[in-house]
């Protein structure tokens, strides 16, 4: 009954508020948050959490946060929302039950790779898959909930590893909204891209050093 209630509630919310359209309609979402004043903070975080739980793209919301709230407050709100969303998805996976979710996602390469990785490499695998975009982020949240990894280490690592990307995307969105497509913006965007590339390469090098297998294929 609890499972049916949760699924029904999500379906009602998606239908009532046309969540898929709202999250992907950049201008509509931006105006909604801006026109809501202080309540916009709560609306933004709630939308971010709901979108993530429903496996909708969160990247648009990060950009909206940068434009509507600026680089610093936008980063903080996005980090809070992304951390809460990943934690909630993780807990939903555990509450709904391993047997039920395995029926629907257990056969997928993503889930099987994550389960093998956690069994072999533990926390190292979690850190690396959060830094290296090999698997869909929102699906990872549910998959990790079905593994033996403890809740608090998962939540803390998720927050720390998503912070660099959130900050860079928020900063770039804020800069573009404030100054437009200038030479300075292009230079900053290039530097930000190089920083993310360097972070991913460092993570891959660490994976090789620790002999962590990040492939989806069964060995």
C-alpha cells in the first residue's frame, strides 16, 4: 500500500503541475522562481528534489539557480536541493524494497555495474562514479540505495563530489545572464571546461592507481 501511495502521489504531482514541461521550459521556470520572492527558494528546492526523484534532468534547474539567485546563493541552493534529492532517492530505494526495485532495474547494466563496483571497491567506487559521468546521476541515486553502502557516507560524498560541477554551471549561467556572450565569458567558460576536464582525468588516474574497475561489463 505504501509503494502504491508513493507512486500514485508522484504521478498526480507530475500530471497536476506538468512537471516535465516546467522543468524543461527554461523561461517559464526562471520567471516562476523570480516572481515568487523569498518563497522562490522553497519552490526552487522543491522542484529540484521532485524532478530528481522522478528522473527528470536537473541540469536545467542548476542553470536557473545561477540566473535567478546569482553564483553564490544559486550554488548553495542547488547543492542543498541536489543533496536532499539524492538522499531521498537513496532512502526510497531502501524503503520500497530491494526485491521490488530489482524486478524493474536489477537487469540493467548500470545497476549491475554499480553493485559489482561497491562490492569490490566500496567508497572509492562511489567517489569515482560521482566525479566521472559514466552512469546517469539520477539512476545512480536509486541504485546505491540497493547496495550495502551506509546512508551518511553516501550523502556526504554525494554532496562533496557534486559541488564543483554545480558551482561551475551556476557561475557560468549567472555570468551569461549578467554580461551576455562576451570574450571574457568565453574565456571563463573555457577555463571552467578545462577545470572539469582536469578533475575527471584526475579521478580516472586515481581509479587506475586504486585498480577500480568502472566498466559496465562483467569481468
